[in-house]
């Protein structure tokens, strides 16, 4: 926004026009105990030229993220994005301040959402998908809540390899719902769920089992074993998936999953310092009317012309209030559009090549680092992320890598006490062989 100052007389005129005597009157509805009693410690005002110079000086203190080579992932990925994605997103028909879902004025937006739903169904192998969710973590929490309502049970089992931050969101959602959340331990040698503990932990009181594929460590889980076990107990099987993997890894629908969720950040959305992103939510047909959010459908008008409408829009918090099964009432339309344009551009073959490149490059870097003396603690096959171990201070290592132009991996000791000497590295299709070779050489000299 341009720097447009207002004078004291202009402010007084605006206040008079709305019938108040001072700016503080605008906040009269806020209790006095919650208001500031003194001015904020801000510097004195500046003229326009001084302010622009000051802001440029502040901006110059930021790192140039585009100049860094990233090996950091853990749910947010540096991927290649065709320039056409940003071009389409910037068009005024889509780039609006609010989701323009009224059918009579926004057929283009509704069609874009419909295409997003269709592509999510094709990717996941599921029968229905909604217009999108806030992100993958909240999509997973909604999936657990929906599973409990559908199964009429009050126990959720989370596989140990589910992203620890996603677990926190699930627990926060379910904390006051009288729902028990239990962890299925992961095997310390393989890095995936310990299926030997299934009988002990997953029983007839379990509404669902949740597994992430690939899991937080990048390892491929024994998905079929988990799904078969919960289905024998008439519970639901929930999968959180990385959409970039679905060109080479079996889709949730092929495993018989009842609900599939995930984060679409890597589908045409830049990392942007962690957000915004887009979550997706898909389910089997029998669960269609329990799905949170909204669903766009295709229809025909009286003249037989194709049109798009909001087919389902539960917005239950407006109707049932405290008895609502979901509190979500919107969708990430612009970020979902980015994913839609991206998937249209790369196509079926492109998503397959994307997965292959990620797997091959991760295997190459893992082999290089292992030859330099880093340990590979987990034996399970991986997709594009893997864990390495070395008795070093990984936080200090990452700081030194940053000085050398690299975003290092994620130190795991912050989330897992038993992994104090471990780091999660990520290799997307964007990384080149020369970048991986340079990173290996630099990291090898630091450990």
C-alpha cells in the first residue's frame, strides 16, 4: 500500500462523519482492562522519503531466501513452480479479498474449485473431496473428529510417525471433545509404525487409526497392515499423504482408506516462510455428507448449459452451535487454485516424474552422506526425506551451513528426546546434482 498520510483536520472530519469525538471512542466496546494505557514505544514520525529509506534499511537485514539452497522440509517444501501459476493467480477474477462463491456471479471461481476437487480425487483415489481446508494439520484434526462421529467411538490412534506438529493440532481439536488420543509407537530401527503393538493399542473402542505416508521421517509405512487391522474392528482408516508422492506411491484409495487428507503446499505454492498453504480433504462416498467445509458440484440449467453451484455447505456452527461436528466454514480458494493450475500444467506424467526425481535425488544424497560418515538410523525405504545421525550440535551446524548459503535440515531433538543427534534432510525435485555435491562436501567438513 502506498504511503498516504492523513492530517489532523482530515481525521477529525472522518470521526465527525461517523458520529464519534475521538479515535478512542471506536474501541469503547473493548473492556478497559484489555486496552493499552500508554502509547506504544514507536519512533517519531518521518516524512515519506525518510520512511522509505528506513524501510529499505530494515529489509536489507533480511536474508535473501532465494539465494539459499534448501535441504529443509518437514512439511514445507522448496519445489519448482511454473511461472504460469503465479500469472493465473494474479488475475483479478481470482485475486479477491474474499472467496466469491455466489453461483450467480462467480462461475469461474466455482469451476476452479470443482476442478481442484476432481484432481484431489484422482490423486488420492477417493470418491469425494471438498473445496479445501486451511492446511494439512487442521484437515487431519477434522478427519479425526469426523471419524469419531461416524464410528460413534471416542478413541483416536495416531501412528508414531505422524508429524509432531500435526499431532499437537489434533490433540488441541479433540481436547474438550471427550475423545482419547493414543499414540502407536514407532520402531526405532525401521522408523515406521511398530505393527507388533497393533493388537495391544488398537481395539474395538478405536474410531480410527491415522497414518502418515510417507511419515514425518520420510519413511514409507506398512500401510496395509494398519488399514486391515482397523477395518477388522469396524473402525475407519485415515491417511495423511504427501501429494507429491502419489505419482509413485499407492494412493489412499488403493489401500482402502476411508478418509485421506494432506497439505498441498508443494503443489504450486511457495514456502513463503511457512504459509499460507492449502489443506485437502477426501473421503469415500458413504461419508460425503459428514465432510466438513463446502463442496462445489456441477449441474445444468433449464437451457442445458453446464453450471456450478455449492452442492453442500454444512456451516454447522451457525445451525447447531455447541453441538456442531465441525467449525470450518471457508476454504483456501486462491491456494487451491495454485494447486489446480500446477497439476494441470504438469499433468499425469509430470506428477510421476516429480516423484521419481525426488526419490532418486534423495537416494543419491543419502548415499553420499553415508559415505562421508553420517549414520542412517532407519532401515525403511524413503521418499524425499531421510534422517541422518551424527554426534554433533545440529543447531550449530545449521547456523554454519546458513553462513555458507545452505538451509540445513531439521534438528529432531526438539521433538524427539531419543533423536538428539539426528537431523531430517529433504531433497525435492528442485535440487541439482551440483547442489547436493556441494552440500555434501560442506556438511562433511562440519561433522
